[in-house]
C-alpha cells in the first residue's frame, strides 16, 4: 500500500480551540438570549453601524424555523471540493455535534460550496444537543426533515448533494468567515426572518444599550404613525429613521 493510501486511512486529527474542561463560550447572563432575540436584526445592523462594526452576514436564506434565535457561536471550518477530493471518513458531523453546548448556534464555514453539511439526521442530533440554530455558508438538504426536527437553519444553498467524499471538518472553535463576516467562537449570533448578524463578544456590552435605545425609538415611531402623525413629522419629532 502506498504512503498516500496509508495516510488516508489514518484517523484524522482535528484542530480544536475548545478547552477540554468546559465550554468554549464566555460566561453570559441567562437573560442575554431573550434580550438579543427581542431586537430585530435590522436594528442590530443599525447598532453595528453606530460603532462602525461589520456584522451583517449576507447571502443566506432562512430554510427552517420561524421567529428569532440568539446564542453564542460554535464555529466549524470545513473544506469542500469535487467528489473524491476528500476521504469519506473525513466527513464527520459527529465531531462538531459532540461539541455543542445548550443554547449554542452552530456556524459552519464551507466556503460557500453547494455541498450539504447538514441533513435531517444532523438537524435532529443538533436539537437533541440543545442547539438553537444553524448558520451555514454552504448547503443543507432534507429540508422537510430539518423542519420536522425543529431546527432553525439559514444557509447559502439547498442541495441534495452530500458532503460525503466532498467535504471534511478541518477545525472546531476557530475563527471562520461567513458571508464576508469574521465570526469567532463565542461571538453572539442573532437571526430572524430578515437575516443573520454576528455581534462580537468583546463589543456586546457596548452594542446592547445602543440596540435597546434604537428599538424603543422604533416603537415610539410606530405609535406616532398609529396616532395619525405623518412619517415626516414623526421622524422629525423623534430624530429617528
């Protein structure tokens, strides 16, 4: 047997940034997911703009679930190519599913490839592990089964094409790029029907009061419109839009 064939049969070692003694996520208030979910991604985008921060993840579409989700990111980097470009045994969703902590959002960087990294069984396993959502810069499949599992999923592609033999898990818990946005493990992900945003963990304490204030202004603006004020008058009175 050739050296290349022997190497392909050896167990794959994964680069992993997780501590073995516990979650990779920073301690956060139990109330934080509720507070973040209550603020629309559009408002989070405006808050990010106030601090000149990137964070709006472009090009993904909600495939499963409804309403809003929020939680710390568990990041996964995968490589993808043509069929046969990766050993079949290197396609191992179980490695990142075992790392899921309750309340996490799985964030998978597949480089935008039209290859599925998640189907019905992965979705069911993720829900059983306590994941609240899955964001994939790549593909997913078995959409009916994913929806039946109850997992909130946003992806770039829906495709029947399996990652088996086409993709491999390279690293877990490392910075990834999703829709042009850098996402680190523990950054906060918020998703709704409008889109997905990444809130850097190190700036969340700054972002949250800004987003709260903007959300209150939106509510005041809506109330003014219901009371019969014109759009222009409400915008001038509230200095908001």
